[in-house]
């Protein structure tokens, strides 16, 4: 059975995409810890990050770095935090979260955004991504 993220990759479920290449996709988390909270995923469905082939893992980190640098240019923050938890969706994903305080890494903290705010932010981040 396909995960939610595989359905996003296939275009079956909409997403606010910020970066994409042949192997990876980055999109805004629709239940974000803060504005700009982005998920980076391999397009190939693999449950656990440690099950990725080493080369794909390295490429995912390189892709995530590019997205994080774009986030820093787009969303006012002291730094971009990274987390790999993997319990929510059984598809490898890297959380990139713009941070000003440690509390913003707490996954019980969420912000609400309108569809228009999501799309505007996705477009701004996309404009700053250099792959």
C-alpha cells in the first residue's frame, strides 16, 4: 500500500512543493511546527532512513541542505533545525524547521496557516532553492 508521501510524489494528493529533482521532493508540512516547516523525501518509498542505500542517503542530505539554505534566505530565523523521526508516515522524511527558540522543535507545537499563506511561502522558498 502506498504511503501518503508516495501519493504526493505521484500527484494523487496535493502538496505545497518547494523543490524537486528526479530523486527527491521537498514540500511544506501541512501541520507545521512553524512557518517554513518543510519535509524532504526520497521519491522511492523506503520506510526507515537507515534502510536507504548509502549513496541515496548522502544525496538526500545534500538535497536537504539546499532546501535548508533556501529556508534561511526566506524565513526569518536563527537557524534551520533538522529532525528525522519517521513515526508519522512510514516513508523516509527529513524535517527542516526554521528556529528562533528550542521550543520550536517540539512537535506538539503547531501553527495554523491558510492555503494562501502556504502557497505564497512555498513559492518564496522555491525561488531560493539552488539544486
